[in-house]
C-alpha cells in the first residue's frame, strides 16, 4: 500500500514537472513569437480596453497565436498594470513580448499640430478641422458657442490661444486641444505680466495682450519687437493715433482681398486705428511669448514712426519729416524683391503657413489730403 502511494506521488510529481515544463515552454514560445505583420501597422487601443480583449482581438485578426498564454502571463506578472489607450506602432519583427513592453511603457503614437504666431482664430479652427487624428466636436458651432464649450462663455476667442507645437494621441477632441492652448496662453501671459516694466501703460493683462497682437503682426524681424512696441506705447502716451494697418485689415474680415485702400482707412469700425484712438477692442491675432514680453517691456526711445525697408526690417524715425524721407526712399521706389518680412530659408509646411504677405498701400506725399499713410507706421501685412 505504501509502495502504491509512493508511486502515485512520484507519478504526480513527474506529471507536475512535465506540466510546468510544458507551460514554461508554451509561455516562452508565446512571448517570443514575432507578430504576423507584412508591414508596419497601428494598433488602436480604445479607452477602457483590457489586455484580455486586446490579445483576443489580435489572435482573431491573425496577428499572433496563443492568446491564452499571453493573457496568463499578463495576469500573473503584470496584474494591476493599466493598458494605456491610444495607438501603438507594431512593426515586422516585433515580438509579442516587445508589444507587451510597449504597453507597459505606454509608448503610444503621438501626433502634433502647430498653431502659428500671427494666426487668427479662423485659421486655428481650420487647422483643427483638417487634422484627421483629432476628434471633431465643434463643427458648425459659432465662435461664441465654441467658447461656451471651453468653459469660457462671453470671452472673445481672438488671441486667447498660445501658438506652439502641441503633441497629442489619437482620440483627443478639438475641445481638449483648445483648452490646452487657452490655458497655456493664460500661464505665459501671467508670467510675463509679473515681469512687466514699471511704466507699462496697461491696466490689465488683456490690454497687454491686445498690444502684443499689434506687435506680432507688425514685426518682420524678431529683434525689432521691442522697438515697435516702444513706438506704439509712446503714441498712446501722447494721445497720438496708432494708425496700424493690421487692425484695419482685421476689421475688414473676409472683405479684405489683399489690397488696403484709402477708403478702408476712412471706414468707421472699432478696429480702425486710423479713426479710433487707443488700442482696438480685442487682440487681432495669436501672439508668442516674445511679442507679449515686448509689449510689456517696450524699448525706450523717441521714435514715433517706422516704415518697412523691404527686407523685413524697418526704419524708425523721430519726426514726420524723417519718416516721409524714409517713405520716399523705401516705399515709393520699391525694389522688385520688396518684402514685408524676411524671405524664408525653406518653404514652410502648408499647414503651418501664416497668411501670405500682401502689397502695402502706396504712401503719398505729406501735402496730399488726407495723408494717414505717411504719418502712420507702414504695415504691408
């Protein structure tokens, strides 16, 4: 009897050993198997997906075998490890163990979208709507309704989003994207406001944001931002009209066809700084940190005028006579290669290209009536 029990025990131990050995072999084989992929493929793991369901799906699609053993491995070795939603890049030669490693590290495929300095909100919405990896929820809504969705009812959207390259995973909604850009602008504006010059002429950060948008649209050479801000600030302090073309163009909206006329400069609207004193009521474009910093820390000086040279830079003048001389030299006798901003070193990507330069209105002699072109900063944007 004892011999039988010993024999049964030995058989049981041998069987257990064989079973363990077989299990270890199957598990090792399952982990080391290369995925059956003829070419790179993206694995979409939606929110709420589980390793069990994903392994089963991959087995049903013929991408891998032995899903049972892979589920067993995850249960006993990675229990409690979350499976991050998103897309995972599966390449030929990747093993099942390699795929599990991607899941462990949460190495989801990321996409990017660049919001460009100087863009208006219409361009922002267009870029968002064209991105196929962003979930569209705002189609057909007015700008006001969009701001309601973002949790900022009554806030005018222009200039309230920070231009930057944003990275995200598939499944992000347009609302989530805009919230990120909105909060980023708030953070940057608050940081720069805390470092503003003591004599900065603004009662609140929003006024500085409006000024920064004028600086952004007028600047062709980055190092001139502070000088241009200085001109505008000095004009405001002495009660002089800002007379900057980009505000007029913004006020025209879709009526603007690339040509700014004297009739446009005489139109009465809140954005016509040839007619209305002080800042326009809202920003006219998105602004970067540098433009905000320049608006809050304008370069001291005495210049009240500037005119584009044609290479992106400007001539700054203290009085109207000097300004008109610069106008005659650089505007009335334009070169064939005249530009309001420097020529790009390489052609920019289509989805990251701000509005193209447009011809400036031809300046006139100071004897003409009226003559806002010669008394104003020239803005061919």
